[in-house]
C-alpha cells in the first residue's frame, strides 16, 4: 500500500473514531520549506504528505495513552526540552554519555541526543524520530524510537523501519486493526449488549422519546443524540453497582441527583456551592468557577467522580461540554472534552477494551459466543487441548490453542480462538455469510521444539507471529481471509525466521482432516471455517501468482506433499 492509500485509511480511522477534530489544519508548502530550511534537512516526501494533510494533533483531544503527532512548530521546542533534560540529569558532559545497551546497535548512534534525530511523534515514554545521521549499518531517513530516561539502564534506542513510508504503512495498518478504531455507533451497540447481559446491573426500563423531550423542555436544553440512544435502551440504573458505585442517571433522575450533589456540597462548605469559588477555578477558562451550577446536569457517576453536561459554559467553552468532576475532598473539575460524543468514545473504548485486562465476562458472553463450541469441535476431531496461549503483549482478544502430537494426529497444532467471534469484512456476494467467520491453524512436525514452556523460543515463535498477524489482519476493517490468499514475507520476499519459506498461503485442512473438521456449523446456525496456513518456498509463491492455486496443488501431488504440515525439510514443489 502506498503512502497516499495508507493516509486515506488513516484519516478514515480518525473519522470513524470521532477524532477528526484532534487534527490540526495541514501545513502549507511555505510552512514545509521554511521548516526544512531552518533545520537544514529535507523531509521524506511521505512525511511531508502527512503534514500537508494535518500539521500535528491537539494534545487535549487525544485519548489517554495514545501517541501524538507533533506539529512542525513544536518540533524545535521538543528538541530543546530534550537537550535540557540530558544536561539536567546527565551533567554538562552528557554528549559523551552512552547507554549500556541499545536495540538499534550498529544501526543508530548510541547517544542521548542527536540534532539530526527529528521527532515527529511523541508518547508518554519517548519520541518517534526520522534519523538523518545513522550508524554505518543503518539508513538515512530510517525511523527510530528514542526512550531516554534518568536511568540509562531503562533507556533505549529502537530501530523501527528503514524508511518513513514503510513505517507509516505498518503504523496505519496497526491503527486500523486496533479495537479502538471502531466507530462510536459500534461501541455503543457493544456496550448496550454488555450492559443487558450483566446480571449485576439493575437497569431501568427504556425511556420514551416523548418523555426525554419533556425533560429537555423543562431545562431549556437539547441532550446529545447518543445519550438519548442510551436512555432509550435503558433509562439509567435503579441502583449503583456494588463494586465501584457506578451509576448511569436516567433523564428523569437528574434533578434528584443534582439536589443530592448540591446539598452534600453545602454541608461540606458551609456556604452556597453555586456562589463559592473552587480552588482550581483558574485552571480552566471553559466553565464557571464555582463548585456547582444548576445548569450542570449530571448523567453518570462512579464513586466521587461525576460526569455532568455543562449548559452554562463560558465564552471559551462549548454548550453541552462534559465536565469530569472529582467531588471528593480535593474538589476539581476537568474540561478535557469538547463534546459528549468525544467523552463517550473514550469511556466506551476503555470500558470495552481495557488495555491491561481481558474483556469483562459479560462482554465475552455477548461477543465471544463460539469459543467453547470451537474448543469442543477441535477436541472431538483432533484431541485434547494442552494449553491456551494468551497474547499478553497485544490488546487483541484472540488466543492461541496448542495441541501436541497424539495418536490420531502426528503433529503439533496451533489454532486461533476468538477470530470467528466477529465476522470479517467479506465483500458482498452470494456466499458472503458462509465466508465471514473463520479460525486459523498451523500444523508443525512432531519433532518441532514446542512446549508450554518455550512458546517464545526462536523456533516456536514464528508460527505464533504469523497466526497472530494474519488473525489481526482478518479482523481489521476491509480485510478478510479466504482460501488461496497469498501473504509473501515482505517486498522483496525474504525468508521467514530461520526457515527456507518466504510466505504463506491459505488452504482448507482437507488432506490432513475430514471435511467435517474444516467446516463447522455453530449452534446459532453460523458457518465457521477452519483455514490452514501453508508456508511456501519462494518458487512456489511465484508459481501460485503465475498459474493459480490448482497448479500449485497439482505440483504438491506430483512431489507427494500429502499434508498441510509446515515442514521446512519438505521438497520444493516448484523445482
């Protein structure tokens, strides 16, 4: 995919997330020329095209934990801060300091700072940089990640890719494959399902649109459409949850919640909270400086945290902006979101897809309904599952099942679990519903050094990488997996790990298994296909591209390749 196409998908992803407002207007050609002149460099054309589309991102509008694109005008300041940090913590001789180890050894300079490292993106730990001054083994314009801490042993310089174009293509694809890239409408649908299936919640009946309009009329306001969508599914909770005192407030309970909030504040302050200025009032110019306002309408509460919609903002604020109110002893109001939808997107993303935890059990019940069925199907046809490999390094919900060699199957099997929970974006056609859901497997020779203790070993790891990579690809927007799909290892092709293979194709597991195994009909009537990854030699990939799958399978037959086992010692059927 070229940079223009990657950029188009990238911008579509931001639009789907409701975060287009976080992008600054694009830089002009004059802006780019002035920047290049001031820094004495020439931006890679692919990076320049990014800046033409948007000149960095607005920090306050980026969800927590996400990296942020820097505007051209910010870069010099970030470099200055970087140099000052080095001098502060490493002393005046910091240019001579070296890290004890860097991942980019031989590719990037081992130094704390280099004026020819151009930071274009930042996160909480470091900078993504274009390196115009590489080490002898590196490439000018390569992309590195620099993490310089006060402790040199926790600092690092990491080589990410040989060019910005290559890095951006991977970055855009990863963002598009992330759970967090789904649209707000999808998140709302998933959340409402999650809520309905949670037995711990006491949900009120749905509110009628007419009743909501009456509440709007009484307050002289209009509620956000997506808030009304939630109320029309259930009108808040009857009772707060027992664990974290979470409580969605129905439209007709707002006045009661307001009164309780105001009375509690009045008792604490000994004064009218609507006229008493809060200590943090000077930190935000977007809202009124008091503890309370009658036009702050609470809609959600979790413990001491209240989310209220502000219908009395200052000139700097937005009507209906969400206020994040910390109502404990250290009273504070934060105005990080311009709209309810922006807050809701962040809230739902981190509720449904927490980065450090598995999906909540209630969500798993809603979206992951095939896992137990698939496990039973696998064990019926192949044998007992020895281990489940959870991808802790990834925010993907897809697991990997491992079956060691057995009497009925003289091979290791690694099979995805969870890919079929969501339909793939298969193009419209007469057999679309039969191709939407799948799991992937790879079979390895019985002497393969694979066990529950060494799944991360060099030999054991590349099949896991490919299964995981293709599963993530299949779940990303506009992508799907089907029989005959070909995935070369790079362009130009290079060997996979220490094997003679240069890519994989997708086959049905029909040689090694019965048709009943390769196609499963779930209890709710959905067809789930089990596809097999078959690694190929470079010549076989060229043959498949040139003559098609039938020709390749004919060559397999001629060379007595009788199964889909990923055996690096098998003959090359293209010869």
